[in-house]
């Protein structure tokens, strides 16, 4: 079979006649067969056998008719040699001894099973993805792999495992690094690029990839949830503390500008302490009323 320099089968357009032409050929053969047999039966026995042979030829020619639906293709093979592919939808006729194989060119999708792998930090996670694909080269899909459907499944699972090993599940030591949970678009692009490189040999075009399931494995899910909650609490406390310091600075600055209240350094320190307690506490502040007179 013809191959390109890279050892793959190049797709080419097959020669096929319109179906109406094939039908006319069949009718011509059938009409000739009937005429010869009638003449042979009328008194010319020598024409009876050619009539039978022409009838057999008409019957065999029927096998050369085929129909292609929209977004389908027909791969033609004659005596073990690839003769080409017919892409345009319609009714066609070709050599009746040509083997024909239909391939769908429609967009399809495949969901990988939920895989248990380790992320870049070594944490066991569960991950799955959807792969949207279509056949782009019918010759490669037919002849360069045993079963392109099974090939897609195996390569998709392999690519998902590799991508999971390249990224951390969540933010790790470097907060700016991409993660599986926080960089969905980048992860999807990387997965699509890697999977396309794996499926080129089968003539498959990867239209889109997307993670559909991502979670820590059950044995560490509880501990990781506690870590995420602790990180969220720390981040919230840090923001509250930063805001409280700004409020205290504003209050002291406004009091100093008004000039109506003069505070000693000890009073300022006490006020700062009280304000910070009130602003950063996760419970309602309990006021303390001064019943005695303040010392001068």
C-alpha cells in the first residue's frame, strides 16, 4: 500500500461515478442480457450463454452502488490496495469488487473513566476528562491503527494521567504556579495539545478537552479539606487585621487633627488595643463602662 515518507497512509480522493451512471450501465447490461436470451430461445442458441453472462455482470454491478450521508466518508480498497476516499455526500457507483468502509466525520465525544493518580506533589487524586474529537484523515484512521476508537480511549487516559502528574491539585509552595483546580483553561489547553500529538498518527483531530471530575482521593480528602479551611481562615484573618490597622490609623489621625481630644501615649496604646480587639474579634464586643472618675 502506498505510504508517505513518514510511514503513514496519505488520504486521497477516490474515483467514483455518479450513481445514475452506474444505474444506466446496470440497465444496459440487464437489457442486453434479456435481448440475447430471448434471441437465443427463439432459434439462435449460441446467443443464450452470452445473455446469461451479461445478466450475471448486471447483477454484480449492483454491488458497486453506494450512498454517502452528510458528514460521512467511504474508504475504497481494491484487491488489498487503498484506492481513495469519497467525502461528498450523494449516490455513487464504483468497481463492484471494491471493498467499501464507511467512516463518520461527525464530531464525537469520549469521557475517560475516573482515574486515580498522583499530582505533582504526590497527593492521590481522582481525575476524569471529556475529549471532543472527529476523524480528519480517513486513510490514517483506517490503516495506520488497528482500531481508532480504542486507540483514542487508551491515549486519552494516558494523556490525562500525564497531565495530572505535571500539575499540583491546589496552590503549593509557589502561589503563582498553575494548578489543576485553579487553572482550568491552561490545563485544558495543555491536555488538548498533548492528546493531539498522540492522535495525529491515527488521523484524529481533537476539537476540545475539558476536565469533568477533579477531587482528592477519599483517604486524604478529609485532611486536605481541613488544610483548605485553615488556609481560608488565615487569609480572612490577615485581611481583617490589615483593614483594622487602617481603621485605627484613620481614627487616631482624625482625633489628632480635631485637637479636641488629647491622648497620652499610654491612652493611645490602650485605644489601639481596644479598637483592634473590637475589629478583629469574631464575637460581638462587650462594652465596659467606666463608673469611677478618670485620674487627671
